[in-house]
C-alpha cells in the first residue's frame, strides 16, 4: 500500500508547504522555477522537510528530462549513461538541458562527485543534490563552486505540520477524506508536535492510524501516543547531529563526563559514523585540553583509530574512553587562543618582515645581503639564548599570543617560560 506521505506529495509550487525563508510567491527561488531558468542547486536539511518533493516539482515546471537517483544505490556507471543521453539531447536537435536529482548526495565519494563537474561546466545537465549533511563539510568544493545555490531546509513548524495534516484529512482523492475520520484539536496538535517537524512522520502516522482504527472511533491523544511509539526512536534519531556534537563538546569543555557520554550515546544511536565523532574529539583534544594534558591528543587518536578498526557496535567503547578522558582531564584553550590571536593580527594589520637573522641563509649570496649573520644557535648556549624572533613591530610592542594557564601540565610550561623571561630581563 502506498504510504500517505507519498500520496500527498504536493504537485505544484503553490501546494508546497514550508521553507518560507526562501520559497514564497515572487521570491527569487519561486520566480526562477516559474520562469524556467532554475539553475543547479543543493538542498540540505533534515528528513521530511520537502527536499525530494520540491526537486520533483521543479523538474515538472521545467518540462525537461528528469532523472532521480539515490547515491546509496547508484554509481558512476549509471551516472555516465545519463550524462551521455543528456549530451545527445543538449547538442542534438532538441538543445534541451536535463535535470539530474541525486538524493543523499553526501554518500558519493570525491571521485563520484567529481564525475559531475564536466557536465555541469558545459551546461549539459542541471543538478539538484539533496543531503541531510551540511554540504560545506560533505560536498567537494569544486561542486559547491559550480552549483552556487545552496538552500537550507528547516524542520516544519507546528502550524505547517497541522496544515499538511488537515489537507490530508480533507482530500478525498489522495488523502483520507473518504474515511470521515474524527480527530479533535488536542489530538491534532499532539500529532503535529510529536512529529518533530517531519511531515513524513506526521502523515504516515496518521495513515497508520486510519488504516487500523475501528470505524466511527475518534482519534484521541491516547491513540496518537500509542501510534507514535512505533516512531519514537526514528524521530529521536532525526535530531540535528551538529547540535549533538556541539552539546558533546560543551559538556567536555565543562568537565561533565556524564553529560558528555549521554550526548555521545545520542550521536551513536542517531547513526553518526566513527569519523564524524572522531574528528570532533581530535579537535577538542587540542582546542579545549591542549597543553594542560598534552597526552590527550595521542590517546584520543589511538581511541579513534581503534574505533575505526573494530567498527560499531564495539567502537562505542573506544569512543567512550576518549570522551571520558577529555571530560575528566585539566582544560586549557591557551594554544587555541594563541593561533587565533596570531591569525587575527595577520588579517587586521600590516606586520613587518621576518628579521634578517631568522631568514634562510642556506644559499650563496645570503651573507652579502646580511641574512643569518647574527643568528645564535640555542643549542650552543645550553638550549636557550636571549634573541629576537618576532618581527620588529610586534617585538617592540611586546606582543604575547601564548598565555599559559595554571591547569594541569601547562603550569610547568608556564613556570619554564616565566623563568626564561626573568633571564631575559
């Protein structure tokens, strides 16, 4: 049986509900479709927000050949066949562009994504890729630069979900109008709320109830709750992983291992892969722990490598070890702040040249230019000798980027550097 969400897919722009931050009457997006000059684009956002539906509506409005692929099941061979047909259509008698829609585009590797480049450059195809991942992390820069238009789809708000449900309840041809269902405002509000902004979940839950509810029985809040049990895990897993990654990092930074493990569990339960979690943990090891516990980066690297080797479900143990270590050890962002401040200076001000004694002197003619003549080799002085390293202007200002804390091992570095400063003075 065809799911209610499939039957109720909008068939025109004016029937489409949601994404009003870019799709509304007379918006540039709307007019581009109406004027039949809609270019390539990437749609990204959570499931059930209309990415596939809108791509199909656009293809229908363009009156062009349309191919719909899923990156999980389609490879380069199938794409090449489509591009070859598109070439014939583009350079042949029709001189028409072909639209190619690729769902879950982030699943293609770099080579697969790059197979689109030539066809995009030549205008042979117009490409729409949809993804639940942030394209700035999951899509090649070469594709992003050629596509240009990136639209973020957001969860439907409660009112939009309710409008979608009410339309399904009225529609006698595609929806549930013939069922004469009885549903009160409280039950409809609850279903709209529990769907968590996912129109597919809302419609398919309503369809499930309609197919299994005794005739004449009203849909109550209790029935909604009962029906949503079968969906509870699914809609919990649709939570934005970037919010969970942010919560994980902030819990680690706040030295709360219990909260950190909680968010790790939610990431794993929601389907995040080892490398997505691992990359963030490696960043934390340097950004939030740094030299307060220098071994953190080595231990976390080992844990992530181990997790990659063993895979899930056992990988959760390796990742848990890394998370608890990071949350439980001393914290310092001094090394992170040091590079941020240095980069900030480079962007906002003109800075002098590298001092002559620090420049590369390993070539003939360097000495004649005064390069390297006064450099002092620290190891010849027992490991340290006072000497200027910063450019003249920064040196004269006494600029200091690295400001060590008293936390953990960093207190030893602070003590050592302060000792050197006293020797200089």
